[in-house]
């Protein structure tokens, strides 16, 4: 059985394209690279965040605990991969259909919380024509940094780590209830991302890839 310390088979460092993938930086290796000043409590810090709808919630208790989730990093004024990535994840949202918000929950966290306040994220959601059920999150900059490290979106090289573009290319996918966690490229084929989501969902029957059908649910 996969635990919080393990990745799903086949989704290791190669898929990260150089981004350091650490679920438990301090616990897994005993220490973090000296170049990285990792915040304490790197296991999904239970910090306060605010959604684009203006709701203030605890990250772990309210958004992660016992759920199947996807998480990515973005920022509103990103002129690089963010708009394309958001558009691709919108296709994932469409494929999830009624599962979104009931069985699977999507979250995007801003890399510029000092700029991207809830009203800015709400306008971004409107401009991107996103559907309900996908929450965009902001909060205190220090708390967002703790989340970024806890989620594995950092690089051991401080200079690279300061470049916002290095944190936007991956999607965290996991099932907190079953302690199954992995990552996938956020620009991967949407049906491939759905397959990754299904792999962490123990209630899904895994079948040969069948286009939009993907996998069927037990029961």
C-alpha cells in the first residue's frame, strides 16, 4: 500500500522535469538541502487561506482532509504557462463532471498572494470562464510559502526557487483518506490527468484507457 512517504509507481522524478518532488522533505531524508530554508510543518500546513469566493478556511482541515484533490500553483498576471495550464485543467474539470465537488476537489494557489487578493482571483475565474467547484486560494504570504514547500513546489537552488515560472508546471494529485499521492504535468493530456486521479481513487475500477470513459466506479 502506498503511504504518504511513497509515490505511485511510474510517476517519479522523471515526470517532474527538474522540480524537486518532496512529500516530506524533513522526514523522508532526515534533512532538507542546506540551500533551502524549508518552513516547519511541511506536511500540508493547516494554515488559513481565502478562496476566490471570499470564504476563509483551513487548508488541511477544510480542503484536504479525507478528500481526493488536485493542487497547482499559478498567479493572475502570469504571461507564461499559467493561462494555458488553466485552460487545460478546465478540460479536466469538464471530464470530471458530477464528480467535481462531490468526489474530487480542485484547488489552485496563487504564487503572488500579496497581489492576488480574493477579488482578483474571482475576476480571473470569471475571465477564464471556469465552472463552480474549482477553488482559487490566497492568504498570508508566509503561509502560502509554507504551503508551497509542504506541497513540494520548490527547488533546492534559491535562485531557481525565486523564479515563479519554475513552480507552475506540475499538478499535485492525491487521496488523503488512502494516503496516496503523486504528481502529473499540468499540461498533460486531460484524459491522462483523469487516469492519474482515478489511480489514487480506490473506489474506481482501473481499466484499459478508453477515451472519455476512463474508468468505472465500483458499486
